């Protein structure tokens, strides 16, 4: 490995870890607003609309002369905006009303397992044994962390909403993997956020989505902050910065390696919850967290091995 390649790899890992750490803060910001009287819909709408506005100019500049490509890519853009952003964010913010942000984030990261099961059902081709083992371990972790094995310690609505967020997480990977439309990652994200912002704005204006904001100061780490500051942090740090760091990491590491590093996000979620909210998971929940992460990583390892075997057969 040359010095330039080594430096690019190290910087790529640092960018990916930074992306995971900033994404993981979203639950802290959201739970503080919700505790201050904001509805989950208002918190999600504020986050996505501000982030979409920030990325609007870079997106337009990046897409000069490529608007026909945008029209051809309307399906993955809608999928990204409505499922990966709107459904995922709303469900996650609803989940943190009932369970700790770190636990909601861990369950959301069951997304790759759900995606694997969906592809299995669609193609009727059984995944590799290692992938199935990983899925089973992740499901066992979900059962453990939800408290079902110990008689049900967590609110079932929190678990249900977090699982819906996992579906959105799966849609994120599925939509992000599509590159045949030729739209670069950053403007693709900008377009998806624009679709999400318009959708959330419409359902909020029509009263379909409860939209409540208050002037009560949210509390994070024992300090009262203005609602505008918390919204700005949620949009700029946990959305815009997180996406930019993630895209930069993917360009240096490749999507597969970057996604592996992204699985540190639930661990950062636990760290932020302990440091900023003083909520420490129980021993059983720590065990469930470890099983979920181990299962998801095992699923990805199984997928990588299967992809290598297919590539080897094609070359042969």
C-alpha cells in the first residue's frame, strides 16, 4: 500500500467515524425537543426542512445541465425522500418518545437484516448460511434488548416505531446503492431531502401530522438551550454535516467499507445517551446491543463473501 493510498484510507475512516458520531446525535436533539413539548412531527419537519434549505444551493450547482437525469431518476429519488428520510425520521422520532434514543438507534440498524429478508422473499434465492446466522443473531438481540425475554421491560410502541425506522433504514441502503441514474451522491441527497421537506410541509399544513412547537427551552446535559439552537444543531450537525462526511468517506473507502464503519453509529448513540442524558443501558440491553451489532456485521460479511464468489465464477 503506497503512502498516498494509506493516507486516503486513514482519512476515509476518520470521515466515516465522524459521520457516524454526528448522525448519532440526532436522537439526543430530538428527545430534548420532544421533552420540551415539541411533537415528533415538528422536530422531524424542522430538521429536514432546514437541512434541505442548506443543501439547496449546492444541489442546484451540482446539477447544472443534468436535469434530464433527474427526471429519469424520479423513482429512486422519491424512494429516498419518502422512505429513507420521511418514514425513517418520523418513526425514529416517535420511537424516542417511548424508549431511549440509543435503543431506538440500535433497533433502526436492523435495516440491513430486513433488506436481506426482503430480497430473499423477492428473488426466492436463499442467502448464504453465514448471512442467515447473522440475521438470527440480530433478531435474538432485538428480542433481548426489547425486554421480551425478561417479560417485556420496554414500551411496545417504542419497539414498533423503531422497527418502522429500520424499514426506512433498509430503504436508505437500497436507494443509495442505485447509481445507474448517474446523479452524484451529494445532489442525490439534496433532492431526496427536498422531496422529504415538501412532503412533511404538506402533511403538517393539512393537520395530518401533529405539529406542535413550544418556546420552552430544551435541556441537554443539564443545560437549557434555545429551541432554535437545538434545531440548528440537529439540521446542520446531524443531517448536513453527517451526510457530507458520509459521502466523502464513501468516495475514499468505497460503499461497502464505509457502511461497515457506519455501524459504529449505534455505539455512538449509547455514548451520547450516557454522556448527555445520563441514561445507562441495563446489562440485558448491553447484551442485546452487542447481539444486534454482531448480527448485522455477520450479515454484511456473508453478503461480501457471496459477492466475491459470484465475481470469481464470472471471471472463471
